[in-house]
C-alpha cells in the first residue's frame, strides 16, 4: 500500500510539473504594425498646436518602434502663444 501511495504521489508531482511548463505564445507572434511612419510629417511642425496634437496621438508603450526623424526646418514658434501641456 505504501509503495502504491509513493508511486501515485510521484506521478501526480510529475504531471503537475509537466502541466506548468507550457508558457504562452503571446510574445511569439507580435501584432504587425501596418505602415509604421519613419518621420514626423511636415504638417506637425507647422504650428506649436499641431506639434502638440501630433505628440498626443503617439503611442508611448510600443517597445518595438524606431525613432522618428524630424523634417528639415525648425518647428514654428509663436512669440505670443501660451505654453501647451504635452
């Protein structure tokens, strides 16, 4: 009887270890990014308001995207505009 209990406990422990070792496939198939932009559009630097609204629309939780390049030219700055919160 003792041998049967030891064998059953060993099998149960083995099955429990095998069942826990699976893992998930969530990271194996990342969601594709359709046509990811590589540059900030020219319209985003036309005014401070446009730049802030472009920045507000960006995802900051994506660890796989590349940095965006800025268009040639300086962003527009207004001398009388109030500071905008990002």
